[in-house]
């Protein structure tokens, strides 16, 4: 029997939404803040680009595991305890990584950081689904993504500013401070007995710590989850490549790189704002389709630059357009994914997040296989992932697949 205590809905208040967004920011912040110092890490540890990019992969694998653990756990015992436990684990893992001098130990610590950060992302999405109706979910998730989208704007600048002075250890210390704020806010503002709707498929104790018995995964859920996972993989391929392309290939400083990444993230955030404003008029499916078509077109243009041996500076505006294209789609796809498993918001959020971060973790080291300055693996990975993202959406919305009433077509 589901033992989660039920509390009357109090709505998604500004304090709760901001707290959830802070917790959701930990994952992107832990990646984006570190990106500017990856070339410096490679020098310190005497490692190649692909090996240092494993700091991204190991973190994303950890996030994947964390979401599979804390998502179903939050469906059973409520939302607050899992998110507090996860954020505390994150802080312990970050603090333990700072004095390490061996890359394998740093990678192990990154796995634990990811597990803790996974709780912040998966529980945050579940709470939003708890406190909003299906018809308002797309707008709520778009606003949530807007706030979370501040992390890729601010954190690369922090990493760029701290990197030359403190190295990656100072960047990790800044991440610890951010995690402390998120943990404190979660303890203060997430209700003691978070609202968890009773599921028609209650979990047992053996199913709590892992998804032992999956709910029926319909085509709609698989398509939407796959769409987001492929799209996120493309964004990770971009993020893992740009520190080396911009700094090594184009000769930019760490600060110049940080400013360009902040510009990309700002574009993504503004696109999410536009989505939140127009979603009730056009519906999330239509908006997501337009965004992913643009995303795919941008990947094709990027491949043309790379394989046509054109001026690599042309990559800069293309990446901005790509970020905006996925930014307008991602909040809508998230809402569509979670709505596809009614009554199982925690589990749906966990499965979406797990596939998303697993896909991102797999592509991160691939883009550096031919060396720090080659853009060929990046261009191929970007194009394949963008095509997969659009294919997933088309699968989920093909004829005969129904979604909640006002999604729009």
C-alpha cells in the first residue's frame, strides 16, 4: 500500500517553484561551471580531451542512477525526504572531491555528485506535476525551465572567472556553495508532507529503491522521452565540444568562451519564455515540432560548415540558433512525457531523466575521439541526435496516439 501522506493542494507558490528550480539547477550548474576549465584539467592530469570529458559522462551516469532511485522513492514516501537526502549526498561528494589529485578518484566522486543531483531534478519535476493540472503543466514546466535556464547563463561565467585563479577546485567549491543554498531552501520551503497523488499502481517496499516493476510504457511516453533524450544528447555534444573548439581551434580565452556560452543559454531561456507565453494558443505539440525541425536544420548547417571546410567561426551563430530551437521545445516535451504516465509523476520523471542523462553521458566522450581540435565527431553526433529527437516526437504524436485534451496538434 502506498504510505505517502496526502496534503491538500496549496498550489505551486513562487517560493516552492523557486526552490524546485534551485534544486533542478544543480545538474546543469555542475556541468556548465566545469566546462571552461576542462582544457586546464586535461593539462593538470596529463589526459586527453576525451578522457577529461569523462567528468561529464560519470556525472550524467550518476544523475541517471539517482533519478531511478529517488523518483520511485518519492512516489512512495513523499517528495521532501528524498530531495533533502539527495542534496546532502551531493554536498558530501563535492566536498570530498576538492582535495583529490588523481583523475580516476575525481571521476568516482563525480558519479556520487550526479546521484545526489539527480534527486533535485527528478523530485522537482514530480512536485510540479503534483501541483498543476494537465492543462497547465506545459506552461508550468516552461516557467520552471526558464528559471533553471539561468544556470547555463551564470555558471559558465563563474567557471571562467574562477578557473584561471583557483583552477577546477575553486570551481567545485563554488558548486558546493550553490548546493548548500538549494539544500537549505528545500528544507525550508518544500512542504513536510509533499502532495503525492495516489497511484492506481501502488509500489511495494522492494520496488521503492529501484523501478523493479515498470508501469506500462506506452508509445506516447516512449516517443516523448526518447525525443527529449536525443535532444539533450545533442546539447551535451555541443557543450562538451565547445570548450576545445572555441579555446583551442578559435583561440578564445576562458572568459570569451564563458560569455559566448552565456549568450547561448540566454537564447535558450528567451525561447523558453516565448514558449510559456504562446503554449495556450498553439499547444505544446505544435511548438515542440517547430523547435525540433529548426534544431535539425541547424545540425545540418553545422555539418555543412565542418565537412565543407568552411570558416569555423560560422559555428558560433549556428549554436545560438540550436540552443534557442531546443529551448522552445524542451518544456513542452517534459510536460508531454510526464502526462503520459498518469498518477506516476515521480516514476515518469525518473524514467525521462534517466534516459536523458544516460544519452548525454554516452555522447560526451565521443565528441573528443579525434582530438581536441577536430569538429567531425561533434558534427556527426549533433546531426544524429537532432534527427532522433524529431523522430521521437513524430512517433509519439503519430495518428492514433492521444494526449491530454488541449495539447494542440
